[in-house]
C-alpha cells in the first residue's frame, strides 16, 4: 500500500472520529446516570447500569472516564452507635442472629431511629426495612424520639404491607422498642420480637447502613434550613432509595424491582 511502518503506527495511535463519538456518548450517559444517582454511584454501579442499557463497557473504562469528567462518588463514613440501652425494661433475645437474607418479603423486618440536624433544630427519623428487598416499608419523622415515633413507622409498614402472622421484627435495645406500648403493638400485629446484643451495631447493620447512606450520600450535601425542608429531603431520598438506587446485595437491582421480581416468579 506504499505506506511506511512509522506512518501506519502514527495513524493507528491517532484519535479517530468514530472512536471520539463513542467516547463522547459514553461520557454523556455516565454523567446522566451519575446525576440520577444523586452522585452516589461509583464505577461498579455505573458499569452495571451502563451494561443494562446496552453499553458494553468495563470498569476500567468507566473509572477512566469518571476521572476525566471529575466525577467522584459520595462515599459514606463509618456509622456511630447512638442507641441508649441503659434501662431496666425486658429485652428480647437476638433471634435474627445476623441472618440478613430471608427467603421472601415480609418475613423479617428491621427497624431503627436516627437524628438529623437542621438550622431549625433536631429532627428524628424512624424507619422499618423489609430485610428481603432492603425496601423501606414504613417511616416516621418528627421533633422527638419518643416511642410514638417508632409506633407510627411500624403502623405505616403494617398497613402498607399487611404481613402474615409470625413476621420476625428486629431492632436494637433502645427503650422505645423495649417499652410496653411497643410490645403491645407487636402482639396485636402477631409479630415475634428480636433484639441486637448490647452495644453491637452489626446485629442491625442493614438498617444502620441505610441511615449512613441517607446522611453521607444526600443530607450532608443539602442546606437544611428548616425542619420542613429536612422532612421533604428525607422522604425524597426514601423514594429514590426504594425505586432508583441499585444495591450490590440485590444483584444490582432496586428494592422495588427485587421485590417485584419475587412476586413475578411466584405468580
């Protein structure tokens, strides 16, 4: 072809218009998915999301493009123990015993409370998680962390999902969950109670992890000028978490999609 070796290699290493278009398209899609994830997706989740959309791309390529686009995922810090278990109320045994992978929805629920600082003062959040799909099935947000806050979250979960008798309900040893009024609710709903060991946050780690994600993926980047804004932000994140945030523990599916897949298989 009357082309010298040096000229051929020079042509081979030069950027090609088609390659540039493909790279630009990948960058645009990565930016779009990263924004939709509220800046939380790292290269693993982005690769999975890209592959599902038909983009055949590997983690090395995605990581390189993220560096070029200066996209850095929000990584949560380690969580801290906030439970006050210094009380004389009766404690339930740890029946869950870190068995975090039930076989179907509404078999095991976990619950916890956390706090959120706003310029208007403290807010408190109680949630109930279905351990099968990691879906937040009940929640309550208020200015206090009394037992009624936890009962509100539990009642929301119960009336939304209407679980069969025998569901295992797991929490820490907080006085709210050990209280008489909370135990009455569990008996009325025909649930079996389980509690973590004293001072051991890992016995309820999936629920703790949700709060860690809520704060360090989202709330810490928002200006919470009032309690009303904080409440809207928390509800917005729960909707995102349930319906759009993919989980590696769920084979990179969202909680809602994972649950729907179960009912689809059993239909």
